[in-house]
């Protein structure tokens, strides 16, 4: 079903807020390196007998990204790579980031810094506004590398005033199936002394006490708290990242004072929708999976509207690395909203005015409210 003309026009012109995203690559890539970046689950090289272009994401890139490189839709993978190489990283990045129609990027720079654009680089390449997010585990690892003495006070000090949100990847480091209550300051200090004494030059935080401390320190600082749930690479135990395992944490009165943003969620997006209905401070997105599901992402996005209030859902690409992902996330999201809402309008279940209003909430309004971003 084709979207109504008013909705189509609105979606085409609307500036999005990408509420969870990373930087685009800064260096030239080989085709093999590019294809590894199209596989969220595995960091291994793509086997010689296959290509990552033969996936839903690969087909979506050839369909929607090829025209931005002056190629016909569905150009072959070989044609696509040849033209991409001719243009070079800087030109390709600028084309895709600017064509995404994103006015604001809520940017996590805590992963693979140095290989992707930082906040100033993203702003320059995209022409948009960038709002930094602190990754709590990376902050802790930086403190350990510095050998700070007053871990609790220094952690709190570095959270203040510089970020619009905090993010945790505890799903990767320890999972959700443990006590996530606030540890005492003495427990944190002891855990920090033990960890910093053992961490070496490249500390990696897996201590549950310090991970729990980071979550509660962010809440005490009043920061919206982003939590990775669901789909990710194989370092994560997927069954331990079901957001329903966060129920006790979400019931904590100290956590209820700040927005909690459940990121990605697939294949637990229905569970996330329940939590968004059950807790007034819980919001969620289905970013990351949208790109990887390609043409099937419309069904995923439709399912995300089954239970949760519309004021609790946000747009995210969770793009990292190839700038195609920053553009494609926005493109597939707009396409899905047009198809889904357009069908509901055509069937008489929604009015055109409501469809446009809710699309605006999802695409930018909810994120501006949650992160207290300027409206202009």
C-alpha cells in the first residue's frame, strides 16, 4: 500500500534525530574489510566461497545506496565496489551522511575510537549537530589506565556536564541475569583497587560491581541511560540480553528518575514494548536490526508498534563504520513508516493527520524531549 501524499511528503522532508549512532570510517577500506563491517555477528573474514553482499543488508545497499554513487539501483556488487573506490572515503561519507536527512546525531564514540569519525568529524561530514554520549565501561577503563586513586569521586566528576546520555554494554560484559542493585561506595572502591592493580595497559571491565556502579552513577547524575539489549556480535550471550531480565533494575526508585533507553532489542522487541508500556521512564528502538533485516525491516518496525505507547519509541540507525549504514537506516525507516502508516490510513484505521503527527514523534520529537535537545 502506498503512503498517503501528505505522509509521503512529510517523511521525505522530515529531519531525523538518530538517537543512537557511531562514527563513519575514516580510512580507505579493502572490499574484504568492508564486507566484514556488514556482518554484525562475526568479526572473522568472510569466507572465500561467499560474499556479504548476498544478504538482506547487502541487497539493500545495492538497491538504495547505489544511486547515491551514480549507479543504477541493484548494480552488481563488483560495480558498486569499483565506483565506491573511485570516489574515495571522504566523498562517499559526505554523500551518505548528508543524504540521510539527519539533523542531530546522538553519538557514542566509545568503540574503536580512532578508526571512525569523532564528534567534530561527524558534524563536519554531515552538516548536522552532534551530541556526545559517554560509554560507561570505556570511562571506567580510562580511569583504570590512568591509575586514579579516588575512583568513585573521579567517575562522578567525569559524568557531569559533558554528555547528553550515558550508555552501558553490560550485555557484553556480564549479561543481565545478576543483581544490578547499587553497590556501596566501599565495595566500589575495593573493586576498583583490585581491578586497577590487575588490569595492565589495556584494561577491560568485566567486574559486575564496577559495571553496576556505572549504571547507578549515571542515574544519580541525571543522565538518560542507554542499555544495549538483544542482537549483537558473538561476544554477547544473546539469551542473557533479554530486557525482561532488567525488571528488578527498572523497579529501583533511583533508576526510575531518569529515562532508560533500550537499544536495538531485536529479537526481544516485543518484550521491550511491554517494558515501555509498564514503566513510564522506559523507551526503546529497533535500530541495528533495521539495516540487517533489509526489506524485512518493515515487518520488524510494524511489530514494534503493537504494544508500546508511541511517545516511547525513537529512531536509531546504530550505524558504525560504513557510511552506507547511516544513510540506509534512515532510508529503510522512512520507507517502513510510509508503508505501515500508509496502509493504516488507507484502511481507515488512522487519520492522515495522526499518521504524520506520530511519524514526527518517532523521527525526532521523542528524542528531543528525552535528551533535552534544542528544537531549532
